[in-house]
C-alpha cells in the first residue's frame, strides 16, 4: 500500500472544513481522513467498499428519516 502521508488528498469544493473529510487514492484502495486533523488516523477502504459507500450516499441510504 502507498504511504498515505505522501498521497494527493482531495476535499470537496463544497466543504467548509466544519465536518468534511479528505480522500486519497492509494493504489487500489481509498484513504479517508478528517480534514481538520490531517495528522490523525486514516481509514483505508477497498475500492468495492468505497463504491458501496458512495452508492449508499447517492441513494439516500444515510439520510435522516
């Protein structure tokens, strides 16, 4: 796995840094970290896990009811 500290991190243009995350592509995985705590922990997901998460977000799976 690629070193996450050397990765190219991206943040949404809609982010105001009050609850956003940054995302980086690491070889065949996706890394996620808190944009306010860049030295903090990094979560790493497989491409399939990330696609499932993004699909759930787009499909409203996590919207409050």
